[in-house]
C-alpha cells in the first residue's frame, strides 16, 4: 500500500479544497499544516526515541475542518524523512490546485523540529503556480502551549490559589481576544514580579515562561488569526500522535524495530 499513499493523500486534500471553495461562509478556505514528535519504545535502545507525525487539514469558509491526512515516521535523527514527505505532499497539492489560493497556516508548538521546518522549508517554499514568487505561510504557536506558560507564571506569582486562577484566566482571555495581548500579559507579570520574592527555583520557572512568551510573541496574534478563520491550536496534530502512534505502539510490553514500526505507520 505504501507506494499508493502519497497520491491518495494528494487527491483527498484536493477534494477537500474543492469542497471548501464552494462552501458558504465569510472566510477564505485554509490549508493547515502541523507536525509534532512523540517518544517511542525502540527495541535494543536504552531510552525512548522520538518519532514524528505530520498533518495536513482543510478548513472551509466557516472554519470547519473538513478532514485531515496523516504522515508518520519512526525515530530518525533530524526527522528528514517526515520533512521530505510533508514537503512533497504540500508541493504536489498546491501545484495541482487550480482554484483560488487558500490561506496557508502552520500550527505547532515551538519545539526545535517544527521551528526548523518553518524557517528552512516553509519560509523558502516557492509558489509552484507563480514562478519567482514565494508562498506566504502563517506560523501560529499553539494557543494551549502558550496558555500553559501563562499558568506557569501564575503559579510562581501568587500564593493564593483563587487569585492565581483568576489572573491566569484573565490573561488567557486577553491572549485570545485582545490585540498585542502577549505584551499586555508580560507587562502584568513583570509588575507583579516586582512585588514578590521568589526562590531560585521559582525565579527559573518565571524566566522560562516569560522568555517563551516574549520570544514567540510574533506568532501569537490569536485575535487576528481568529478573525481570518485560521485555527489557533494544534489539537489535530496532538490527536494524531495518539491515534497514529500511542494506540498502536504503546500497549503494555511493546517495543519496536524502526523498519517494522514504519510498516504499521504506513498501514
């Protein structure tokens, strides 16, 4: 079946794009891409190794997801096989698509491999239908990962549990609904930090969370993404890790070889 997988996925994504274009709604259809890693038990290895999963979804004019195709590869240094397969799928879909261009969204956490793929591949991907032009991908840092770091800030800034949850809830609401919200959150956190005394452990946790939000603020404009009908979270890709890998590879006592595990992924 493996030799037929790529062409079947291309045809499926093109069919969803056609369905999305004729749908009713106020948004442009969206081609949304995601990728993530998951650690697996590999036979003969002392530690778990990271496999990789990629997703390509189509959202219609109402922001409803019409479907998703999955790609999965066994652990490999650099995850080059997944990157090559995902890039080939995107290029073939976009070169064969004859309708108006959809919005292009890339929704991930801010891990090493997702960031590298955005910077080295998506940012340099040429438009296959317009020679000399580049495609415009919008990278969206997963809202729920960002929210986790907001809660990490709250955990060290407040002793009172009720106050902690109230502040985190308010900041997450800002993050999702207000313009330049990350800077509002960071300003509020810095103001609170000036009035509390933290242990070394708490200070380290504060700096980690604060720096994550600051460094990735450019890709956390959730209010604008929602206005354009783009997805805010990488839940589809997180779910793919479960359905493609966890349910098949992590039953009690299981361990896998790389080659035999790839057969299961392809099936």
